[in-house]
């Protein structure tokens, strides 16, 4: 593996002709219950993999091409999780979401805590892995991370790559009492990051261009893996590829898994399972922060008021669901804090 390459080698030209994972799902638009369609078994396999379709034989799932009741139930569950119209049908919106690149971590096998703490929230959307695993170290907690010296990419220079990881970790460190330090000792780092192609020894092979982009393991594994086949980007102004994926957005999401968060239903949250090419989504939303703080507590320097203010003033739709009166109070409070801060 050449090291010290600082120039960018554009990978676009070789990927133009390449097959994109899941693009064949397009042909299932408007498939109806009762039909037998070649390839439905692949879609069943997809639903099984991501936690929507159980199977009698877990060690050797065997699916046929019949659009049956179980398959319809899987579609319904998937639609409700992704905030789509719940029709039980393979409408175009559902198929588009199924084809969208996403994280390889399953949406199933999660636990949602019963409402215990009093929050201003009517609904909580964040989730944890089964058993709610988290890192158990003495507080204040210090974790180290390292990028594999061998399993890396060479078309982004190492300094830029390191800066992406540093920023991604710092977003989580800002909200919880945990610090992350880069280590040069890959073998002994708590969190080990690498870029891999296809099968890479953990039973979760990567699938080529788009499809699954990355995955990470729940605490205290510390493994964070990125699919080497993607066109990873740190700057969309320079990278013109239509399939470029923002590295920082995906790394920030995967760190959430490393810390113990499962997928969220909130579309704007960092922990939502899918992200489109050429989209950057790196800022933690209230749902992400509430979730990770339920596991680790709050960073003493963190204030929710600033986060709520930035969510309200951001151009994307506000993800927090507050009763109208409460929203007015929060906005007024945030304004007061801002005013008194400026005075
Ligand atoms: Zn994920
Ligand atoms: Zn892996």
C-alpha cells in the first residue's frame, strides 16, 4: 500500500460503468401481493438482514420469490420505521428508500427504554442495542482511536483524513463526559478504524459501490469499518462524482454505534440509517444528544439551549417535537439567554 501520496486520484472514471448495489430493486415497483417475481427472494434477504423479516432457520435463511403475507408485514414495518406512507406495497417511495445507500448495522434487535426520565419530549426516537451496552471505564472517560495503517485509502491525504476523524469524535465529546484521543498504536487503541473491501473477517462482507457504506460494532468492541469501494469525499466542491459519499457524515454516524446508539427514526438525526450521495449531515440533533446522554450523562460544558437554538435557526426542518406552547417557551428562553449573553 503506497503511503505518503498527497495528490488526489479521482476514482470516478472507473466507477461509471460499475453496478450499484440494490439498483435491481427498481424492477419491483408496484409488485403486488400474491405475485411470484424472480428476485423477490433478494428483497426478503434484505429485509431479513436489516431486522424486518424473521426466518425459521436463522443459520441458513432460505427465501422464495413469492410476495406473501410475511413479506407484506416486513414492508409495513419498514415503512413505519422510515417515516414512509404505510401501505404494505412496493410503491416508488418505498423502493427508492430501499435502494438508498445505508449503514450496515441492523435496524432490529434494539431496545427503547420505557419513559422514565422527565423530558420535554412527548416521543423519544433514539434506541440502544439489546442490553444497552456502553463503555464502562472510570470517569472522566478517556478512549483512544486509531486508523489502520494498512487498511486505508490513499486518494485523500492523511492529514485531511485525520482531521475528519478528529472533528467527528469531537462532536460526541462535546455532549458527553468522554474524551477521544488519536493513538499511533493501532493494535491497542480502544476504537480501531479501517477501510475494507468485500469479506474482511467479521462475517459482514461489504458489497461494492453504494448499498452498505459502513458498519460498526456495539460497545466495547470498538471496531469501525468503512467500505473501501465507495467514492469517499471530504470536499464536494472538489469531488464531482454523483456517487460521492461524505466521509465525515458516515464516520460521525458510526461513532454513535461505537458508543452504543442504535438507529433512530428521526430523519434529521445523525443516527438515521441511510444517507444519500453528496449529502453532508454531521451536526448532532437533539435526538442523538438525548440518546447518547442517556448512556453517559452530559458533558458539564454542554447546554441544550444552544443546540435547540441552532436546530430552530437551521434551514432543514426542525426535528424536535414539542407541543406548541412548549416550543414558544423554549424559543423565548433561548432568545432571553442569547440577549443576556450579549449584554
Ligand atoms: Zn448505522
Ligand atoms: Zn467489518
